C-alpha cells in the first residue's frame, strides 16, 4: 500500500473524536476482476522519490465551472481546469496546509492511528518497522493537494503513484479508508481553518486525487505486471560503500533513460527504495543500478554488502520525468552528485543513441576525488563524443551548484539535477539565479521542493 507509516500511541485515542463518515469514495474501475492499488515509497540515500513529474503544469478539478479568465481541457480522461488565479478549493486547501505545517508529525501520527484503528486489516500491508517511512502516504496526499492547480504536474504525479502502488497489493476499496483518515486528521489538527466549506473542498480534492490514481492503476494493469522479478547477474564494488549492481528481469522491463525504479530485497520484505537506472535501455534487457550504502539504510546496505549474483529482487514500474525531448536540439546541462551520476550517464547514452549533436555538459560532483567512482567511464564517453564535456567537481572547487554557475551561460539549456536533496535544492536555486527558466529545470524531488503552502 502507500508507503510505510507508523503506528503510535495516538491509536488508543483514535476511536474518540472520530468525525462522521463522509461519502466521497471514488468509483473504482476493476480490471480482470482485480482492484488497482496506490501509494508512495521512502527514499534510501540519494535516490529520488516516486513518480515525480516535470515542474510545469495545470490542474484537475471536481468538474466545476472554470474560474474567470481560465479554461478547461481534458487530460487522461479527467476534466482539468486552468484558472486565471488560484481556485477557491485551492485556497481553502492551502490554508489548511499552512495551519498544520508546524505540527505535521502530530497530524501524521493521528492519520495512521485512525487508519489502522478503523481498518486493522491494512496494517499488514505496511512494513513491521516504519520509523523511517511513517510520513510517506500522508506526504504524497498533501503534495498532491498543494499542486491541485497544476494539472499536468498533478496528473503525472498521481498516475505514477497509482501505477507504482499496484506492487503493494492495494485495492481500490482502500481509498475511501485513507480518505476518511485524512479528513479526520485534518479536522482535528486544523481547528482555525476547518469548517464545512473547507471539508467539502478537501473531499473534492481527495476524490479527484484518488480517482486519477485508480484509473491509472486500472489502465496499467492491462499491459504490465504489478512487479518484476530481477536476478542479480553482477555485483561490482566500486568503493567500500558504492556498488554497481546489474539485474536481469524475468520479463521485458520498458523504461526511458533518466527514469528510476522501486526495489524490494528478500532481506527486508515490504521495504521499497528508489534507484535510478545507470544506462539507457540495452538490447540484452539488463538493468544497471548504482547503490550507495548509507548509515542505517537497510536496503542500501543489503544491496552493497550482502547481495550476490543469483539473488532475486523485486522491481516496481519505472517512474520519473528526467527524460530527454528528442524533438529539440536544445543543449543539456546535467548535474550529478554522488550516485546521482547514474541517470546522468543514462541520459548521455540516450543522446548518443539518438544521434543527437546537441552540446551536453556534465558536472560530476563528490566530496573527494576517490568518491568520483565512475569518472573513468564518463571521461571515456567524453573522448568518444565530441559534443560531451565532463567536469569533475570536488569540495576543493566548492559546492557543485556554485561551481556550475562559474561556467555558462546556461539560460538556453535544459537542466537536469540528480543527487542528494540538499544538492538538488541548491542547484535549482543557483540555476534560477543564473537565468535558467524554472520550466527548463528537471529533477525528481517534487514533494520535497514544493513551495510552502499559502493561505
């Protein structure tokens, strides 16, 4: 199901102060007698979160008339409203988000307490230990609500979630339970902004959110499995804490260069982590991942220090928006920090395979020279392709984003950022300051870099 929450002592209070049940269950579309699923995973180390779309867009609505100065269009079968300004529902939703922001931990705890007390059968769908993932489901819902006026962003984000959450075995019947818990938690912890009108706005918002996810999962079920089995065929320890792992999926695994997967190991059942593909799709169908063992990272440490050829892992569907538009010849500016070089390398291979002659500048950052574990590969690619320039950056030269801005100009480039969240955040700020339009900056941290809620 949606990503790993945690139970708390708030559960003993969950059967008190319960709001009345609301009838806002979406109409589930079943495929082959099965109900589709839905949710989101935590991030292990430096890998991106699930299902992040590009940073442009508009928004779905409940079907109301468009705001003055706005217009309507259809996307994925859903009616989308593109208002001249923020919709009334968006203003009410964001007012609630602003109120709960300082007490998000309490809201999260109460949310899961309500969910599990009212629906104890759902608890087994989550990992036994959930301390590092406890806020993922709620965070996904709140991120979607924050972007409700950005239809392409919201729709792509939710469709990826809906497809990805099939691997949990979530059924469409679970969505109303999640919605009831969400409304209950918000009603309890947003007393200043909560009223009948606000609750109605949240009901409409959640109905739209859940229906997009249900529809995407049902459609995906017609053409793809909920997960793939993948055998480890090679394990190359590049540094004491970084391994390059190559997998052979049990059936074709379609993806695009720059995307990532979610992965579950046999040693930590129901714990899924995100890892980017380190190559463009290969003729032999093999998949390569770069994994850094991070402190207290259960999955990453298992993959780096325990996995061996012959071990079998499970993969969720591909996701991510860091892909190249081959209909243009715009130059690419790529920032890869640490194992974030993996999808950047895949993008370079993708440009080469399409015969593009566009300039590609890669800035590969790490703390020390010996942490640039894949620099030899990148320099070999630079020798092969005259349009590629590779710039290694270590702490001696300053932080990666600031080092990039010493070159340029980059305002005519499409920018791609991959690596630790802090690096990506600084990179986005630095590139915007250097004149790169926001719509040309791509990364997979929509939820983490979402603008603060405004009333």
